[in-house]
């Protein structure tokens, strides 16, 4: 099997294999939490020519951006072949011609081109070498563009530690995560191995991150914004 394991985390081929409807998967909260604020963030640029979403999952953000910017080049990157195949089939069925899907496994990322905007939503929490991933993602941003991402911090670690101690008490049938796999899935966060902060992001990239919420004033912040910040790093 082709390696789809981010450094220190789960195998995404196993995760996606057999999934009946990847577009409804819980691995990426972009579909439920980020579409509107991210769309407003992009609107502030006055247009978009190229965009890459790394760890795109079922492609909710990719397809939304492709629809809003039909003249833009839009690429979704994922680690596992099953979800890539499903995303490509959806693009064919819906006749979306300005989107492509390619394979990438963080922390490595070298698309051999740059994009006006690169994003990684609910993805970095699965990458042990998170600073290397950030640098590679930022390298793929064209001058004048932005890297936009969510990350987990020390507050998230505290919350996830509590859940992992008694997942059955915190996660019911409506929860996004399964109780029996929660601790393994978020091991890196619970162990504190890949937590980020403004200081750590600045040390890795040489530029201070900025809150997306400072730009998207028309959108309410999602409930977990303190432990799962939504930021951008201009270039």
C-alpha cells in the first residue's frame, strides 16, 4: 500500500477505504465551520487566480472556491487515493472544469508552483513535524499571497486530554469523532507534540500570523476558535 501516513499519525488510506460518502466525512470541519468566513476572507483580496487546499478531504472548500471563482486554478491535495478518486469523480459528474486533485503527504509538500492562497484546515494536528509542514506550505504561497490555516494550541490539548480520559462520557452518537478511536486519532495533540502558537508560527516562518476574524467581521466566530485558531500568514 502506498504510504499515506503523516509523520506520527494515522493511515489515511485505511481511514478512507470503504467510506460510503467522503463528502460527509468528519475529518475536515471546513464544510460546516469555515466556508462563509473563508469566502469573506477571499473576497477581501478582490479576486483569486490560484488556490490550493492541502488536506482537502471530501473537497467541500475546494468545490466552494471553484464555484465562486470559475476563472481560478483550484487544486485540492490529499494523502489517500480513495478520497482523491471520489473527489475527481465528483468533479467529473458536476462538470467542474477549474479544479484538480493531486496527492500530497505532509510534512512534505512541493507542488512545483506557487498559489495566491494556500490553505490547510484541520490538517496540521495530524502532522508531527508541524514546523516543516508550515515552511513547505508557506513556500508554495506566491509573493503577495497568504497561507491560511487552523491549528490546535495548548487549550485544545487540555480539552482533548479530558475527552481522551473518558471519551464515552464526552462523545455521543452526534459527535464528530468516534469514542473508541479518539485518543489514537489525536495522539499528537494530546501528547503536546505538535501544538502551535503565534510565537511558534513566527519562529518557523519569520512572519507573524494574523487572525482571519480580524478580516471577516461579518461572520461570527465558531465556538472552538480559542483552542483552534483560524489564521493567515501574508507573504
